[in-house]
C-alpha cells in the first residue's frame, strides 16, 4: 500500500508540474496532500495526518483557488 501511495504522489506531482491549466494543478496538489495524509496515517502518525489533511488539502487549496479566481488568465485578455 505504501508503494502504491508513493507512486500516486509522484504521478500527481508530475501532472501538477506539467498541467497547462492552473486549476488542474491546484487540484492535483490537493490530491498530493490528501495522499500524504493517508500515508502518514498508515505510518502511524495520526496527528501529522490530521494536520496535513487540514492545512495541506484544506486551507492551501482554498487559498490557491481564491488566488486563481482573482487573477486574470492570458486567454481572457484582449490586447
């Protein structure tokens, strides 16, 4: 199970890195945090898992989506 989660984390990181849409990258990073939280729980660190899930997958995702919503995309500009 640990190898599967580590592989998933690597694949999601590569997807987030090469994604052309920023929102897809943010969702992938949120999934990375959630996968790390599950991995921490499996490794018997429940306090770290709860913190990673709350801060990594929760608060960070909300902040990134808020920042994306308040920014302009290149294709939206008419120059």
